[in-house]
C-alpha cells in the first residue's frame, strides 16, 4: 500500500497570525515533534528512561502557557484554519523568563522533577547571558509541522519574526540557541550570525544572533 504524500501548501496563501489560547494545544503538538530529538532536552528529561515523551509534552505545554500568561508573542503560520508552523518570541525588556515564574517552577517540578527544572533554568540563564546584546528578542521555541518540512515555511515564519523585530525600535535584534546542526544551518540561511559555542547539560550548541537593521 502506497502512502499518499501531503500536498505542498500554497506559500502565498499562508498567513502569520498571533495565536489565541485555543491554538495552544496544536502549537504544543507541533513543537513536541520539533524538539523530540533535541539533545539538550533529551539530556534534561532523560530520554533513555520510560516516560520521556510525556515529560517533554508536559514541559512544552507549560512553556507555552507561561508565554501566554505573560503576554509574550506567539505566532502561528496558517493555511486557512490549519496551523502549519509556530514560534514563541520573547519580547525585549519584558523581564520574562519562565524560571522567574513561581507557578511555572511548581508545575515543572511536578512534571520533570527538581533536578530537571534546575537544568532548564540554568539553560535559560546561560543562553541569555551569552547573547551579544542587552535588549533583544529571543526565539525560545520554533517548529514546523512534520508533514510540511523543507517547504519554505520556516523561512516565512522567521520573516514574520524579522518584521516584529524591525517594528520594535528598542530591540537590538533577535537571538536563538541551536543544538541540532540542521537547525543551525537553517538559521544561518536566514542571515543569523554565529556568536559563540555554548555547552549545556554536556551538550554543545551555538548561539546565533541577527542584528536589527538600523533605521535610515
């Protein structure tokens, strides 16, 4: 029996839209698939032990709800009413990091345990400290539906991020931490520049940054 391939979406018909709370479950599913093989999360949530998928799903869900509760930017790429890609973008100067939110800490400790929660907070602090700016946007999570990989959706989504950053006069640019070589290659193709290598939970990754264009 032959598997029918998913038809490519019409890229010109896609719309980047701010998510509603009702979109968070679909966003969590897309991000779960995007980060299932992330080596840092594999290490933090003990991928070798039973229940890894449940721990990862719960962690991503709590991260999304922390973003929503704090009023951060959640952007989805939609084909009509179907979400095909999503990103979580932390705003500059908002003082938002999940580790600072007590209810996030409590829920994450119940989900992943104290040690894993501490490692997540350490990851967050190290990544922020390594950025070459003090007032910037941060791509915390980004993912494309597995049926629509390598179709140009990631570039459209980062284009939407670029527009948000450009319209924010106080932002110096946007940063991201990539631990998978293909993700790093993708961000380099989007004109991000490598800043430095960073080791978290014994896993090496790369800090990348894209400077906001100077107003002419």
